[in-house]
C-alpha cells in the first residue's frame, strides 16, 4: 500500500524563471560580457533582430545613477513611513485579489516628499530567483574586503578572472547565451561542467537569464573569496578543488551560509525578512549542505532597494554597479512587461517557485502549483519625466499563473504614482 501511495504521489517541484537581459548595452568594454557586444550591434543596426529593444532599455553606462544619495543619511525605516493618502490608493488595487498578495512600494520621484505604502509586508515567501540578489551582495562584499581601497581592482578581477563551472553548475534547464564575437554567432544552451567564463559573465548569467548554475558558481566564488581573502585573485583551479575536497562539509556549509546572509544583517535586514539557506543546484550540494531555509519578504527586499539607491550596499560604487547589473536591456516579463513601463528604465529581478501534487488526479501546470506557487517581482522604475519608484510584489496564489496579475498591477501602480 505504501509503495502504491508513493507511486501515486507525484510531486513536481520546479524553480522557473523566464529569460531577460540586463546591464547597459554599452558595457562590453568595461565588463567583457560578450552578449553586450551583440546588443550594441543590434542597437546600431549591424545585426537585425525581429523584436526591437524596448525604449527604456537604451540607457548608457554613465546615465545610470543612484536616486537616494541626497537622503543617504536617513535610515531605511525613516524613508519607509506610510503616507496615509498613498496607502488608501494602493489598498484599492487589491479588492477581490487573493489574500496572499504582499507588497511594498516607495515613490521617490521627489526625494524630499517620499511616499510609502505596504500590504502584508512582513509575510514570508520562498524568494526563488530574487534570492540571487543576496548572492550579488555577497560578491561585492567580498570584493571590497579583498581590495578595500580600489574599486577599479575589484572590477578588473570580475572582468579578468575566469573560473570553470564544474559540477556546481549542474543541473539547470535554463539556457545561457554564448556569443562568439569573431564568428558573430549566438548559441543558447544549458551550462555544462567544462564551461569557463569570467566572474562578470557568470554574474550576468545569474541575473540576465536567472541561470541557477551560474548562481551556484558565483556563490562558490564568494565562499572562496572569504576563505582565501587576498590570495583569492591568484587562486588556481587545483587549489580550489583541493579546498573543497579537504574541508569538512559542515565548515563549508557554515561559511557558505554566512557569506550571503551576514551582509544582509549588516543592512538591518533580519533573518525572518530575508535569508538564503541552500545553493541553487544539486551539484553544489555535493560540497555544501542546506542551512536555515530560504525566505523573503516585501519588507526585507524593500530595505535592500532603499539602501542600494542610497549607495549603502557595501559602498556607493558597489551599489551603482549592482544596479547596472539589474538593468533590463531586452525582453521584459511579468511585472516589467506592463505597457505602462515601455518608456521607463526598469531594474528588475523576478522569481518563481512552484510545487505540484498530482496524486489525486488534479491537473497542475507550470507556474500553476497546487501546493505552493510563489511568484515574486522586485523593480526599480525610472520614467523619462523623473517619476521614479520601487516595488516589491510577492504572491502565492495556488493553481493560477499570476504573471498577468503582476503585469496589470504594475500598470495600476504606475498610474497612481504618475497621477
């Protein structure tokens, strides 16, 4: 009987992320991210694409700025004070929607008249791909410790140090773009163990196409930076392999957990507001175990966005570079797909995680989990007319693909703020 039940209880568990692209199009020379060179050629017309780049994707490297530098002395809590009129307008958008909809929104169009609203802001959700922002924060935290006096050396390391995927990059169904500049060819395929990319390119794969393998590889390198400190830039593949082979798994697990979570605590984000407990691929679990579980909340993620715009995530230069890595330069999805945002620059991370139970014959499809069905959107929106705001939207609506609701809410929130 137990075997029969085990056979009938089929659980589909999938971390699902759609393909988008990030970083300013003119960033190839500074980063060495090859796909940006292809986007440059598309922008100039040398490569013809059927789908035109969104108008809001055309910002240059130097046009991207931090919006809350004039309020850098303020705490995140001081800026996240509810504006009663704004709150009433935001509340009106959720009538008839599932009670799981949770949100924080901060209008920073006028930095001297900031408006904030929230809904179920402390509710905890599986963060999915949004958690990769914590890995990004961990990366820049360790870079600052290796080169405390030179941001240029940090970006040189990102551009010039290449690392191999190994089993850490396995397995993930999502593909990565591999552009050959000499042959002008683009191939999209899954990460394989022999892949070698620079730290910048792995970070870009982690964010631009939300590749789980790339996220585990970047996280691995953050762990190695913490372990080897100033020796990391010259660390060889053989030395790294020996370290993971000889170091007890518990020690690796503890250090791996610390390097992504302690930087969040330094920002005043509590463990209940945002934490990561496991790597993004099974291959990584060969060496590093799970610890503490993963959770995210609109409150914790908004604290991160506020301090990013204040230049307080690591430091001002690091905050700005992280924001560039979040900049969308290609097809938009979910919240960012709203027609209302077409002309706007959008700095974005989306993630979903769903789980299905088909043991009772109930249909269950992609992004429509009947056990859990998380969908999260984190966005900074900058319109050409200086209307600027930040949104964190997190949902767990069972049996429904919430992508369209996220998109419609984006338009409604945008209308309230712009009016």
